[in-house]
């Protein structure tokens, strides 16, 4: 039986000063001097977009908000403030609601962080990537390591104590010692959270077409990951997801809600939402809906607030739900409770009995009472473990493709 799940709000702000050659996010370059992004019109569009989605979440409270990009820190605090005021007039924000803003250190200005805080932002996520100036250059970043340090300190001086630093590893020209130095520089800034991503060559990026020289091979990348994981643990950052490490109690509530297969509204160009809709009278079980918005900022701006801005709606049919659930839950060290599987997919636990047994046999998952959690091997080979659930087994025991 589908339950009522925690609700988050994702807000996509799609512009960057310069497009990084490794990045496949929906982010579009604008250059200073040719006029900045249309901040005010975009906030109007976001609020109109939210109005269209509101009937899907009547009466529910929002537990986290995440401004992602692109580079949300390009937006003046006044624009973020106007959006948050408009959103909180339309939706109830739960007490203690986590509100994160992604920030590129190259866009940090004195005074701006105070204003973000006044607007209600209580968590900043910095795209640091590396503290090595050579690596930063090869990654096409707009800032150097000194600016990264300074930006984090500005945020701390403004009273932010809930900070995440994004680092990437297996960078062109990076040795294990360099990756470890990046971590030490991050620790010195005393963040609450570190995201540690392996650089991937995403299709449709400059790096996919022209891979940079000096990329560590698979073994070297694994070596860096293992050593860094140990160093993060020693420094008090517990790994709770494949790439996410936090001090006690400082996990990212917003991302945890995704990984626990919670519900979220997605507004802004190209944003995706996932919502569990209760059953109408006589309609049976209820539905899980995915909705996404038009990707290109200009199209989105022109259409937001009308049905045309919705890029698509699709239901997650019962047969796909085990895979979609595992795609998220098996990234988490804590795994999931079978009970949560039932309320979040609307399926009985028997629906995954066969693939679960195969994953246990393979040494990827362990079951203890109601809990299922990945082993070390299960986290390392998460994609293989998850793919076992591509073929679900129905409640009556029949296997569906
Ligand atoms: C939307 S960006 C964060 C904020 C801001 N745009 C910035 O880059 O400073 C999200 C994060 O994803 C990570 N990321 C982006 N592309 C990646 C790739 N190809 N491989 C690994 N991590 C990547 C980076 O660490 C980046 O900070
Ligand atoms: S600044 Fe961030 S979102 Fe923008 S292109 Fe670079 S990695 Fe992508």
C-alpha cells in the first residue's frame, strides 16, 4: 500500500559563467558584459511553474529545498529571497527545513552570504572540485584554490556552519598524493559534509570528445578512492552514500530523501519531480508520477505557468518500481527497510524475494530482520547489484520482464 512520503522541493537555476568541459548538467553559459541571466523573469517563471504543480501536493509540507544548477550563486540574494517568500506562501515549510544553495567559488562576493542567510538559506554546497591550481585549470574552472578557500571563509563569517564541499578525484594529472592533499585542504576548512565524486567522462561533453591527457587508469582511480575513503573516515566523515560523507547528524536531508525514494517537486528548466499520488475513489492503489520541465531556459521562460512548460508526465508502473527504488536505496550504506520498500513502491516484499536472494548469494547485500543493506562489495559494484532488480517478480511469484 503506497504511503504518504516526505516531500522535497528541487529548484533548477540553469546558468553558469562558463561551461566546464566535463559537465553534462543542464547549464548554459552566459558571459558578463552581454547582460546577465534574466533573474527577475526567471523567479516569476519558477513561481508560476510551482503554481501548476501545487495541486499534486495539496496539504503536504516541504522538508527540504535545494537550489541546484547551473550556478545558483549567480542569482542575487534578493531573487532567492523573493522566490522563497513566494514558495512559502504557497507551500508549508516544515520546521527546520534544510535549504541548500549550490555555489561556485568564482561567484562568491563579500556581503552576499549574509543576504542568502537572511533569505532563509541555511546550507551552502560549494563546487570546489580540487585545491590544486593545475587541476582546476585543466578542469576549466573559473576560480583558483585561493578563491575557493576565501569563498568558504566568507560563508563561515556570515554564520553558515552547514557547509558541503564537492571534490572530484581521478582528475587529469592527479596522483594519489595530490588527491590526499585535496582532502587535507578540505578538512582544514572544517566543513560538515564532503561529496567525493570520481570524474566521469559524460557523453555530450567536451571531455567525451577530447579526453584530457593524464587521466588515471581504473586501478589508479580505485587506489585513490580507497585511500581517500579511509582518510575521510579517520577525519570523522562517515560515508553514508557512494559519494557522500558527513560528520554525525550532517547528512544532506535533501539527497537522503531522493535516495530513500521520497517525493519531490522539480521546478525550473529541465527539473524532474517524483510524486506519489493517492488513489481516487474506487481507483485502487494510487500512482507514482514523474514530471519533468522543458530543458532550454528560453523555452522554459516563455512557457512556465502553462501546461506547455511540462516536458512530460509518466507513471512508474509497478513492474519498474523495484528497479527505480533500488537505483536509489542501494547507493546508501544504511540500505533500506523492507517495510519502507512496501510503503514507497506499493508492492509486497515478495515482489523482490528472488532478486534479493540472488544479490545475497552474490555477496552484495545482507538481510538482517527487516533491513537490507549493501556489503562493501555491494557498494563497489552497486550497478551490478541494482541491475538484478531490473526483472521484477510479481506478488504471485510470476516473473515479469
Ligand atoms: C551542479 S554542480 C555544483 C555547483 C556549481 N555548478 C559548481 O560546479 O561549482 C554539481 C557537482 O557535480 C560534480 N560533477 C559535475 N560533473 C561531474 C562529472 N562529469 N564527474 C564527476 N562529478 C561531476 C561536481 O563536483 C559539481 O560540483
Ligand atoms: S559550474 Fe557547475 S554546473 Fe556549471 S558547467 Fe561547471 S560543473 Fe557544470
